[in-house]
């Protein structure tokens, strides 16, 4: 078929099939001379472009170091918080509640209040229900209790007056080894409202008492001794505000009470 143009008839060029497939990247339907290759379509039997290969992850196991550190920090933090809560609770307790938690302590204010109710000042020797005594009538003169360590027995009538002021009296068997006596002295020495002396006839190696309270133990190194002293010294006073440092006190030893005039030392 011819195409009529102003320049005269022209013939459509004949496309001759060579039977060959187009070269790769040059599809048969590309226009000659266009210079713009088209993307070949996948046919059912042809292979398409390869998919990218994903990298293979290699398991190296858990790193236990950071885990252990994390756990240790957690335990430490929990311990600190727990101790803080415990300290807060302990700090808010009354001294009576703290005393009640000391294992083995006897509270005569509850179990036998009549035996310690009499605070009368009397001259001469007195009889007491407890040994050492923890309350009852006593001498007008008190034993000085400024952390004093007496190396011989003292009169219970004077020591009991010190307890009335809020002192804690630490006693021990006279045959207690010197090393054990020193352990007890370390609790008392230099501490106001504490005093210490040997005491004949104890049924336990060590006995510590405040007004209405008593604790007896077998070992001079028992931590309850210091706990008792710290908790009850001055707190167990029957005369709040009374002192151990001035007034009608004595520093003498011997089990016979001294009769001293008021406001005199001896």
C-alpha cells in the first residue's frame, strides 16, 4: 500500500523477520532508533531477577555479665530501701516497745508492779524481792552513776536510788574472768546514767537492771547487754530530770549503806 505525500507516493518499508531473538536488553517491540530500552516482561517460563540474600544471624548466647550486674544493683537498692523503712519504724518506736523486743528481758512493771511501787527513802539495810533489786524503798543517798566502774560490791540501797534517777546498773559475779569484766566495762565506761559493780550470789554470770526491768545472761559479750543499756538508760527514770552528777551521792564501796547528809558527797 502506498502513502500519498506532497512529494509523491512512498511505500511502507517492509519488515523482514530474521527468525532471531532480539539481543538482551533490546526487546523486539522497541522502536528503532529510539535509544531507550524498555524493561523486559517476565514470561511464565523465564527466570526473573534474583532476590537479595538476607544475612544469616548467628546466635552467640546471652551475655550474663550485664544481667548479673543488673540483678546485684536491684538487690542492693531493695536492701537499702528495706533498711531505711526498718530504721524509720524502729526510730518511731517508744523506748518501752524497744525494751519489750529484747529477748529474755523481765518487765516487773507489768509482772509484779507491787514489788517495785514503793519509792520511799529509808535508812539502813532493806529487803528486796529481786536480786539484784530493781525497785522498792532505798537510801536517801544514791551511788554516782557517771559511767562509774566499781571494783568491789556496792550497797543495793544506794544503787537502787541511782536506778530511780534513770541509771542502769550492770552487775557480774566476782569470779568473772578479767577479760569478761573488761567487756562489760566497755559498755559502761564514760557513759552517763550507767554504773557497774560485782555482786555476790548472782544466779547468772551477768545481770543488768533498770527500775522495773532486768536481764540476766551467761555471756559478757552478749549484745543484749548494750542494747538494754542504750534503750533504758535515763528512759526508765522514775524521777525525770534527776541527775547522777551532783547532789547527795556516794562513790564508796561496801554493801552497808552510808547515811550521808543531804547535798553531801561521800
